[in-house]
């Protein structure tokens, strides 16, 4: 394996705590990686008006993949208030850097494995093993939004779709519209990634999680593409499910499912549900990748109130490191790391507060490193 270059972006809040944990384990594993650290997060928004500075984008462009911690996102008004005085009134708008990165680098797969590790006191049931493939670049998170709804746009929309007439008595200033944009290519490639995974790992089905009975055009496109893709995978069944019912079924019979595929927002929601089935966000790792780049991060946010307390569970981060190692072709170290994590969980001697213990983030990372 040729030496790989990895961009390291701890971000802010507990992103720093869990990144420190990641490096305790990486220093023990010693993969053939050159690291380059970069800036991202809330402090760069406040000081520079951009949480994702250009220099960071350049850093990503010259590396093979990125290991990412967490960043703070706040609603529009609040983020304005925290800008440095000289940056106020410049029309700067905070947009989630992670969503921007996913779109900028076309990281269309968001892969979220949710596995119930033995002796984890937080799991819902033993043996749960779910793999969520969330479309990561389009859908409701495309950023095509309007408030107020401009009149000319409104008239144009009415020309094509009379359903908007039910808002005739509402002023455009009192209407907000967020567009759910799906492309055929976007649907095709996320479904195909899920099927390829199912084939490679020996799963007999892929469940597409949408709502085509109501959201006919977008969810409909996803399901129709899923049917086409499924034809290329004769041994694997396509299960067509509705997202609402699926949330119930996942709680009732989580063992019935293995590989799930969904659009951006439904996948965001369903993957949090799946994460909770296996212990919560402390266990939720993720990888986002496209054809040319990949980014690995724990699904949890930056939890600023815990920053620097070394209280939070680093397992989601450590599992994300494993996904990254696998992606760069170091499957052996990836497997060794997952076994070490599983064995620390199984022993139950070193646990952060969420698992009922009093160990620190760093203690857990050291316990994992000691198993390697
Ligand atoms: C996630 C998060 C992000 C998302 C937020 C922080 C933008 O919820 O990674 O699941 O919506 O994708
Ligand atoms: Mg989420």
C-alpha cells in the first residue's frame, strides 16, 4: 500500500477530544499515513466569516481522504450575532461546512454502520446489524430554498402545478419553500452502492426507505431507479418500504433488516434511529465518499458543553478511523481496530459516562490501543 495523505480536521467542541482519542489509537496502529492538520469550525466563522476557509479546501484537494471531528452549527440569527464586529453586516451567511464539503467533493454516499456490540449496556437488542446508505448530496439538503417566495417564481410554479393554489390567500412573505431535488443519477448511484455492499458482504436484501405513495415524483424516482438497479443483482431482493412504517418496523423487528438505502433527509433521520438501537451517537460512525474523495466522521455533533472535559464516548470516532483505514486499503488494521474496540466493550471495564462508567475519552482510547 502506497503512503496515503490524510487531512485531519478536528473542528470544534468535542471534535478535539475525540480526535485526540483517534490519535492515541493511530499512534499504536502506525498505518502508512502522512497527516496534515487543517482549520474548520465555529472559531473560523467568528473570526474569518467562513467556517470552511479556502486553505482547508485546498488541503482536502491534495490529500486522499479526510478524518473529521465535529463542528458546531447554529441557526441563522444566532450565528450572525457571533461574527466578529468587523464582519457584521457584510451579508455573510452561515452554511453547514459539512454539508458544503459533501456537495463540493461530491461525496454522494453516506455510509452509517450500526452494529450491536456484545455487552454494550446501551443496545436495544443483541445481534442488530444495520448498514444505512444515505444519499449525501441532494434531496431536501440541496439548499434550494426560498423565503419569502418571490412572486414571479410563484406564478411560474402555478403554471406548472395547480396544487400551489391552496396558498393563494397567503402572502409570499409568509411562505417558505425548500425544494427536494433528486436526480436520476443521484438515485442510481446511491442505490447501486447499497447493492454492491450487500453483494460483497453477503446480505440477501436491500430495503429502499422512501415515501413514494405521497411524494410521488422524488421518492417515486428513487424507487423506480432502485427497481432498475436491483435487476443487476439477481440474488438480492429489493424491499420497498415507506419511511414512516419503516421506523416502526426497525423498532419492532430490527433483525429483519441489514442494508437500508434512502435519500438525504430520510437517511439522516433513519440513521439516527438505527444508531440509537445500538447504543446512541457514541457508537455511530460514518464514512462519506464519492468517486474521488472520502471523509470519515463520527455522526455526533460538537456538544460544546462537553468540550475539553474528555467525557464523551470516543467509540464512534474510533470506528470511523476503522472505516477510513478500510477505505485506504488497509483492511488488516481496520479489522484489528474493530476487534480491539469490540473487546474493550465486551470486557466492560473501561466505559464512558453514557455506558454507565466513569472513564474518560482518553482512558477508552488507551484501552483500545492496549488491545492492538
Ligand atoms: C448528520 C448531521 C448533519 C446532517 C448536520 C449537522 C448538517 O445531522 O451528519 O447526520 O444533517 O447531515
Ligand atoms: Mg444527522
